C-alpha cells in the first residue's frame, strides 16, 4: 500500500488485535457493559430493606396532663417479598449478560468481515497494479516494434487503449481500498490513528485469519443447529427472560401478603404533666398488619405479569425460528463458498496460470497476435480477481457461520453445555 493511503498516523494490526481493540472501544459494547452494571445494581435494589421512620408525639398544655410524650421508630417488615424480587432481578441480570456476549459475537464477525474485505480490496489493487505494469511494458515493446516497422500502427493504438483502461481500473481499485480501510477503522471506532491490516494481501494460510482449511471436514447442519440452539446467547437470554417473567409473577402475587409494621420508642411525663409531680418514663412497643389487600388486591399487576410470561415465551419461539433460519442460511453460504474456493484451488488457478504463461511465450515467439494475447490476459485477470472474491467470500462466510453458532471454532462438541 502506498503511503498516500494514510490520512493520519498509520499502524498495521493483526486480526486478533483488531478484535480485542473493537471489544474495548466499540460504543455498542460499552453500552452493553453499562447495561450489565445496571442489571447487577438492580439486584441490590430488589433486595433492599425498608427504611425506618422516626416519629414523635408531643402533647401541648393540658392535653399533656397524664399523657406521655413519645419519641420512637416505625419499621415495616416485608413478608415473603424481598427474596422473590431478588430472584427476578438475578434472572434478568443473567439475561443482560447473555445479551452482551451475543453482541460481542456479532462485533467479532463484523471485524473479521471488514478486515477480510480490506484484504480483498488490497489484493485486487495489487493484482491490477501488476497488470498495469505488465500492460505498460507490453505497450512499450509494441511501440518499439511499430517504430521498427515490424507491427502495424493499429496494434500500438490497441495496446495504448488497454493501458489506459488498466490505469483506470487500478485507480478504481485504489479508491475502493481507501473506502474499505475507512470502514474497517469505523468498525474499530478509531479516530486518532488510521489502522491497516498486518497482511498486504489475502493469506492462503487460513489460520492467519482464524479460519479452517476449505478441505477440512465440518459438522453437519443438523449438529450445528443442535449445538447452536443450546448455546446461542440470544436464545439463552430469551430462556432466562421467560424464567425471570415467571419469577416476577411469583413476586407480584406476593404483593397480596400483608406486611408487619413494628413500632417502638421512649415515652415520658415531666413533673408538671405527670399528675403526681414525679418524672415518669418508660418504653413502648407495638405491631400492626399493613398493606392488607382489601380495597385493592393487585389483580391488574398479576394479570400483566402473566401476560409478560406469554410475551417472553413468544419472544423465545420467534428468536429460535430466526436463529434456525439464519444458521441454515449461513451454513449454505459457507458450503457454497467452500466449494467455489476448492474448485479455484484444484482447477482454475493452475489452468489460468498455464494459459497466461503459454500466451506470453506465444506472443514473444509471434505465434499469436496481440488481440489473441489480450483476450487471454483479460481472462486471466478476471480469474485472478474472481479468486480473490472467492477467497474473501470463504473467510466472510466462515465468520458469519461462527457468529450464528456463537462459537470461536467450527470444531465443537455436539453435547449441550
């Protein structure tokens, strides 16, 4: 990549480092972490004890004769409520944690795909740049032959047109590379530095980009679905939301249980108010049932809690259907991408290179004319660019498949966790 690509200080970064950076700096991940913190705080909130109240009774002039002055504390004890509230909050907290992990897998896939896309664009730019140089050399050679009178002027014009077209294609590829690099940096949420891929082109060592070889055996779609249904974090989250909704119904029903209010304090009579002109003092205690569900029995809250269970169950089923559909789609795209890449590796690349080498030799030996060579060259270029697309699609489809399974590797144990 030429230095003109950098608009700021530029630094190359590996895919693994890019993923770790994105997880640390992406706003969505920051928001998800804050949601986790809020959910954990809600556990303490749900498990709170009631605050006490301080009261006083001061009788004024004659009303105080024979009656004590009082200073005391009132405290309400909730019966069978705090535990249920805490269990509900804990369940929701676990669901929020699963949501964070689900978003993390989505972000990892986005980083991988933007990284791969940038490498595809860089690889194409590199190929087109090499072809531009080849076309330029060809044009210079033909121009010399025309000047010697060995070739007609039309071949020089034709070679010049091909060169200009090659320069235009290179410039377009350069622009697309800059765009891909900008998008890669936007995924990583960088602003003070312009990051670039460690590699200058798509590697054929698949482990470099956290992928498996296209010739490796992979689990069947059935096994992948079974694993994903039991391990996808959005499904785990939906299950926990159903559980939390059921716990919330229990907590709501317990609102009908009255609470106990305890009262206690210090009472005294001054000499002037005691009736026997002696200072009198002592304590007092009392208890009462409060929040007795007579006038209002919390039926609307209970009915709504039941509806929330139905909503959570429907959400789980809907999420499951979407997950199966997305897994199937990602798997089929991966299989097709793998087949295409293997076909390129086994057949097309070898044949195209042999064709290009033979065409160059034939042109130098004057066994074919320029038009025939340019046809071969055009076909070779299309095949090489197509190979980069196939390789990039393979890496991207593998990243999407891992995202839909919510795993770091396709080689997993099928047993449920």
